[in-house]
C-alpha cells in the first residue's frame, strides 16, 4: 500500500487523463464537422490513448490496495477559431500534464515509494513523445499558414506523422 499523499496524487492524475481523453474527443468531433478526416482520426485515436493512460493508473492503484475515485469531467469549450488554435491549446494542455507528472515523480521520491517512481517512468517517456508529436503538428501548421492546399495535404498525411526514436 502507498501513502495517502501518493494515492491522492495518482487519483488526481487519473482524472487528468480522463479529462485529456474527453478534451481530445470533443476536439475530434469539432474537426470532423469541419471535414478534416485525417486530423479527426488522429484526435479520436488519441482520445482512446488517453483513456488507456487513465486505465493504467486505475489498475495500478487497485493493485497497490488503494481506492479509485473518478470525477465528473466536463469539457466546456467545444469550438475553436482555427485548427492552429486547437493544436496550440493541445500543446499547452500536454505541457501542463508533463508538469503534473514531474511533480508526481518528485513526490514518489520524497515518499521513498520506488514502486510508484518506477511505474511513473512510463508516463515520463510518454509525455516526451506526446509533446514532441503535438509540437511537430503545430510546426507544420505554422509552415502551411493559410494555404488550403497545405492543410489538405496535412489532413491526408497526418496518420504518417510519428516521432523518430
Ligand atoms: Fe497526453 O497525456 Fe496522457 O499521460
């Protein structure tokens, strides 16, 4: 069993992952209505990934004898001025998540909970990938600017965008 501080931190994080999943889902839906088939698939897939991140935390908390609490998550903003605005928001969101993961890692060391420290390393790696991926899409959007042809190609090719390891 872990300390109360660790349990509270992990529960907060699982709810952030849930919020991330809902955020990506609402964005995917908005993008789908705009007719960007590739970008909406990218976002729907990512919503699913975030749900997996939440599940991983739930399973870990239960395995360690803790008790899971799932909040009611409400995504209020469902409209964006542009695709670029949407991805900027996503990038800020992922940076916020990275910061929270780092704080949890710090807490696990303070509490000398090396099981949790070890468990969190997966999330540390994941956040490096996620920030890089969203930044890459954003960089491409900066490059394209207002060019509709460029956006059409990005929508077509987004499924092939991945981070080189
Ligand atoms: Fe996009 O983040 Fe989960 O961890």
